[in-house]
C-alpha cells in the first residue's frame, strides 16, 4: 500500500470536494454492459467504488447481490444516503487486496487508475483470485497518460502485460460510448477464464 494513497488521503479528497473523476452518474459503457445482463442473482463486486454510481444503478435495476469496497468512509456514506435500502453488510470500508470472498462479476471503474502503478500487476492478480471459475472482470481503463497522478494513466500494451498473466480470454478496445470529456481516452475490457496457479 502506498502510504500517500491511504484511507486518510482519499477521505480528505471527498471531504474537500476533490473528486473530479466523479461523473455524477454511472458511466455509459458500464451501463450498457449492465443492461444486457439477465441474471439478477449474480454476486458483483465494485472495488475502489468511490461514490458508487454503478452500484446504485445495478441495485435499482434489481441486482441485490452487489458489494462495494473503498478505503474511505465518505463515498460509502454517500451511497447509503442516495440508496437507503443498500445493505450495510455490502458496504465494505477496507482494502481490496485483503478481500477473500468470490464473485461472479467484478466491475473496474476507478481503482486501477487510483492505486500506485507498481500495484497494477497485483491488482489484476487479486481480481482473478476473487472471481469464481466462470466469472468475469470488466470495466474501464484510461487510454492516456497524465502528468501527475492519481489518476495514473497507461495504454493497452501495458495493461495486457498484466492481464495475460492472469486471464485466458481478454477483450480490450477503445470505448465507442465514453462520455464526451473522455472520448477516445478510455478502454473497455472484458477478462474471463482466470488462470488458477
């Protein structure tokens, strides 16, 4: 864990309204993916969930087995305020790397670009371990660099070096339906068939 990017760091970002990455709603590419899901019983995890607009969208669509985890308390409280019925047991304040449950689907929206890039390989490995054998790891990654992070950027070639060590089936393409400010700078990915060591 990067000491600078600890729970206190992220909590202060939320308390000081320094969450410029927050779209204020679920991102269009993830909404489109969710809209084609039919099994409402899926166990779903959103790591580093932030204000968890994707979790809110899923929950209101009838997916009740959605868990979110974040280092900071503030975004979890924000979700609970917006969705009072969201189960407390599925609001996890903690470290993604310390989870040991298994899920059918993991949705990446903000954690990969928020952690120290040195942890990316470990993050993808952990995601593969948390998935059930037929599970999927999907989401968005930045397809651009930033001068100072977080967020930390990257590109498809770099990302595939991590994914190929942990998954057997990977699709990663430039988003065609990103919000305007992120047009051309996001990759949507689907990774499945985790490699078991």
